[in-house]
C-alpha cells in the first residue's frame, strides 16, 4: 500500500516544464492524498529554504529532499553531501559562460546554473573532478559525489521506517532517475524526458501538474498496478 508520495517540483507540480507557476490541480491532488492519510514529500533540485517554505504552506508531512539529494528534512535537517568549494563554482561559471540561478546564495552543496543546457565538455569537466552533474531542464546542477536524489530519498525513507513498496514518486526530468531508484512505483508526467519515461511504471497522458492530478485520481481509485 502506498503510504508516501514523493513529488518533484519544477516541471512536475508546475503548469509546464518551463514554468514556475504551481498548477492548481496539483495542489488539489496533494489535498486529496492528505485526506486519505497518504503523506506527500518534496524531492527537488531546489534549495532547502525555498522547499521548506513551500512544505509549510502546502501543509505537507512526508519530508523534504533538497539540492538533488544533498539536504534532507524530516523533523530535523540533515546535510548528506560535502559542501561546495566556491572556487569550483567560479571556475565552472567562467569556463562555460554560465550564470548563477537566484537560489545559489541559499545553497550549501548543489549549485544551479543557466542556461540549462548540458554539454559534453561540461560532463567531462565534472567527471575529472568527480562531481555530480545533471540538468533539470531549469538549471545545470553540480555537487560533490555522492549526490543525486537517490542519496536523499534513501535517508528520508529510513527516517520514516518505510520500504520502497510503500512509496510512489512522480517526476519530469533525468534528475528524477535517481529518485525512481528508491521507490516502488514510478510515474513520469506526459511531457517528461524520454529517459525518465523509459523507466516509469506509468506515464500520465497530461503534462506536469495536470499529470500529477491524473496520477493521484487513478491511485486513489485503485486503478494503478501498485502493491495493495
Ligand atoms: O532546481 C532545479 O533546477 C529543478 O528542480 P526539480 O528537481 O524540482 O525539477
Ligand atoms: Mg523537475
């Protein structure tokens, strides 16, 4: 039985993959889960303070994984990755002519940059330095390995005493591949990256936030092939 639903933020709870407007149907879906006693948590590349605020005002209870797995919150806050060396941030930005995302001033381990287009040169640079590197479609992220949503989600489930089979997740980008590694039921929104769709148990017909609503409606009606 699903006891916790983990939701990505950008491109998943929003109206589309280039939007930061949270879809009203996605908020409604969160309320429906809560009414049924299913917890909802956020798993995102966004910074901790932004997700912590959203968590409070969306009235969530399933915990937070921030900075692509590096920060976890469940009753208290945990930092799981090494703090970023600011000189590396400067080098990365100037080498590839990137700009800071507005949340970088609030970040500890995982930093985000725009434009969000990942190149082979960037991947090689990161590999040499043993850094995590991925694009969410909103930003290119770097962090010291081990990083990635799986690191944080593993900790979050451990804190709540939950097994993979108790947990479903929904996401949109290749940064959610690591989220999917830790959960029993994997959902990709209709407009998700192909590589995420390829490993999903269910792909919604609708995009982003409307896809979240579709998934939740089907889950609550018992129409999905989850372990009951
Ligand atoms: O921080 C980003 O770039 C996107 O975050 P997401 O993991 O919520 O999609
Ligand atoms: Mg996303």
